[in-house]
C-alpha cells in the first residue's frame, strides 16, 4: 500500500502517481535532493547548493511535504551560511577555521 500524503487514498504497491495527481517518485527524489543539496552546500559552492536546497524545500512545502520542506529551507540557509564562512576562511587564511 502507498498512502497518498495529499489525499489519503490507499494506492496499490508500485503505484507511481495517485489519482489526485500526486507523484510518489518525484516527491521522494525531491525530498532526497533537498537534503543532498543542503549537505553539498557545506563543502561545495554554498550559494548555489544552499539556494537550491531552499528552493527545493519551498517546492516540497507546496507538495504537501511541509516537514521535509521546512527542514530543507532551514538546512539550506544554515549550511549555505556555514559553508560560505568556511569558504571565506579558507580563502583568507588557507585553513577552514
Ligand atoms: Zn492522492
């Protein structure tokens, strides 16, 4: 059973999209992508990946994934900020502190 988080309908196993239009596969990969971008923001190009995590978080909030979405917005901002500081410190001093 795959219970649709949007409408609550019980879909058969392996269902890709619910009758209401909710896309199980895309929403799962978007949730994963948001966390991946937030983590990547710590080490690589914080403005890009941090912003991407925030944008994906907003998309997840609009797709009835409020918990993940809000977590990703917070993580995206935090990791982007921390990653930015680490990058600035490496550029200024040659080491990340
Ligand atoms: Zn549904």
